[in-house]
């Protein structure tokens, strides 16, 4: 594995990386020096400058421009939200539908997407949950959705990368088949953005929501909602939350007028007051990512993940799902180890991972290296030798 100087150096930016084996980036990565320094500067400016808010607002707009470049879309197509939950709910409640229409969602989808749709069932929207066999994890394609889609289907909701399996669904193929039929494709990309390259224009989804506290390393409280321009024309005339930030002809003196106009772009979903500290920190981290190259970040995580899977095989442990980088996230690997005994085994050896219903999720970040993998595998091997069982 050839590692660039910038990636090697990043480990030193994460103090926690030297005190534990942190394999939990899919939950939330540890703070890094780049984001920390940006937040510190924000606070220093906030306490020392006479009138910093206009500067902060300008910096947030700079971040929006950087984000547009990063995602390959016009920045006008992006709204800052509070998190993924707010983003998906804003879009779900902007779709035009009639009683008896339906949406299709995987039964093992993330709760923020699933419950957002289920909240509309009381108004007459049918929520079709696709049954999933979690004993044989797999990525999902248009073939899986096709039997559940009909003339009354208004939307399909799915994650680009599943939170509990680390497998990548075929968003592009699903959008290509169903969008021409007038079906919106709403994507939760929280487990992909920042871990791997994502081109929102190429994916072809109607809308993509994500939080920035995972792959983009910013503290909680900031999300992004991308809405395709052509999709904007098909939505309700006003957003579910109508506020000053939604209004394109808002008067400078903030006078309320019945003669208001709503932004024709995703800007209509944004509040006037954004989480400015997080926005500015996001801009700083995007500068770093762009200097390293997103392709290099993705390749490093993929190679580290391949090394993890190969080392696990040596001790007789397989990760869940196909061993094909085309359908795996670069960073997330699920291992059939589950229960309090395994949780205790990891904690007692200073290893941080997450457990979900399919097993233990070990998720990587740029701060990880092969030594982390070696320690993790050694801890698993010791657990097996001590009689801890694989989860089936």
C-alpha cells in the first residue's frame, strides 16, 4: 500500500488515534486538528471581533461553493439543514401525492428515512416495506424494488451505503430505471460522503440528504440537502417549514408580506440562521480533503479494508457481504461477532467499534493504519481462543 505524505500526517492530527484503536468512524470519527483549529478560530473571532456575524455568513457561503465543487453540482442546489433527518423529512413532505399512492422502502433502512415515510401513512400514503433476509447481507438493485413498484408509486427511499452492513446500493441503476416513470429517488448518503467519491449529478437521484458528522468529521448539528433542479419543479409550491430563509423577495427590513415568493432552488429549505460554526469547520475540512484528493482518500480506505478482511480470513473469520469493492463502502466492514461478551472483549482492549443486529461494525478513517488492523485482529483471535462464539 502506497500512502501519501498528507494521509500519513493526518494520523498525527487525531490525538485519540495514539491512545486507542478507534474503528468507529461510521458512528462518529474523533476530532481532528483541522476541524478543531477552525472551531477555535471561530470562537476567537466571536469573542474578539466587534461584529463578526457578517463575516461568518460570508464564510458559510464560501463553504457552500466548496461543497458544490466537491459534490459536482451548482451550489444553488444545496441547502444547509440540521442533519440527515431534517433533510429527508423536508423532501418527503414536499412531494405531491394523493391518498392511495405509495412509496417503497427497504425494511432494514435507517430509521430516519423509514420513520419519516411512516409518519405520512396516517394521511393515506401507503408505505411498502421490502422484506430483507439479514442472514445473507447484499447490496440492493432495481431488481429488488421492481416487484413493489406500480403506477401509484411516488418515491423510493434508500441509503447509498447501508449503515449496518457497509454495503453500497445501486442508486444510479435504481434512479435510471424508475425516475423516468415519475418516481422520486430520495437518498441518504451519510455513510458515503467523505469516505468515498460521490458525484450527485452522475447518480441521478431526485434528492440526496446527509449529515457531515461522519465522513466529513464536523461536529453534530449540520446536514446538507441536495435537490435536483428538475425535481424542484415537481414539488409543492411551499416547503414544509416556511421561514424567512425560504423567501426570495424577503424585504431588508424583514416585513411580512402576503405577496411573497419562495426560492425556486433548494435554498427554500434553509433557515436564515445556519449552524455557522459547523459550516465554517466544514469548509476547512473540505480544503484538506481536496488537497489530498477524494480518490486518494477512497483508495486508502479501500486498501485498508481489504487488508482487514484478508487478515480476518487468516483466523477463520469472514466479513458480511460480497468481497467486491464495487458494492462495498470503502470504510465499513461488518463482522459476525455480537453480544455483551464481545463488547467487553473490545472495550477491555481499548478498541472502539459499534454493534448492530448483524454483528460488529468496524469502520475506518484516515487516521487508521495497518497497526490498528493488526491489533483489532489480535483481539478477535484472542476472544475466539478464549471461547467467544461467532454470531450466526
